[in-house]
């Protein structure tokens, strides 16, 4: 086997493990998911989990970081846009909602970690989760500074409210679909309308 083929096989096996672990950890907490389950779901030998990731704890941390990195990459894209702070905030919120519709387990992983923090939680919050929240709060601060948002409200409160709307929607998406008789498309419209309605209520106009 050529070196290139070996590298591709390695990347493929590691990616399979990550994908399987992401789905399993989104459904169950850290202690409830076993190495054996991850190996079976990914279709690889369980020894490869230690080989690539150094064990379940490191794999779990990698799963959390990979999900958080999606938000951080999105932040960089939003930062580069030539838009007003409020428009950037709307774009960021809309993009997060769309990203969660494609990968709904993101929210479940974050929520599960908030409810049942693992030993690596402190580093996860400091290195990733805090940055996700802080970016939204910074955009609100900028919008307040330029007069786009009313000044009587704290930026961190706005950020938490937006995060709460998104998190509640995705944690209860199945129930919302049944109660509201929504199809996939109208679900998306409902969420984005709810987010944009809240942002509109903060506008100075």
C-alpha cells in the first residue's frame, strides 16, 4: 500500500470514529457510551480509538472541540463581512440556526455538557464555549454603540436570550413539529422568524 493510501485510510478511520462518537455522545452522556459501542457504530477495531485519540476521554474532548469549531469558523466569516453590527448579528444568528438544522446534535452535545459537566468541561468552556457566547455579546455591544439597539439592555442578556431560543427549538424540535404541524421548511421559517422578531424588538427604529 502506498503512503498516500495509508494516510487516506487513517483519515477515513479516524473520521468514522469521530462521526460515530458525535452521534452517540449526543444521545447519551459520556459515561453511558462505551468504547465498544463507538467501535461498532464506526465499523473499526476498538483498539484504533486509543491509537488515534488516546482513549474515550480524549475522543470526547475532540468531539466537543470539533462541534465548537464550526461556530468559531462561522464567526470568522461574519467578522469579515462589510455590514453593520446588527446585520452581522442577524447573519450570525440565522447561520447558526441553519447550521443546527443540518447538524442538530450540536445543541444536544452542548446542552448535555452544561447539565452534566465532565472533567474536561472547564477547559471546553474557557477555550470554546465562552468564545461562542462572547462573539454574540460583542456584536450586541457594537450595535448598541452605533445606536442600532436600545441602550437599556445588557449585551450578555441579549446573547443568552438568542442562545436560549435556538437551544430550546432544537432540543424540542420533534414536539414542536407535532404541535405546530410543521414540515421541515416551515420549521426553519418559524425559528428564523422568532429570532428575527426578537432582534427587531431591540432596534432603535
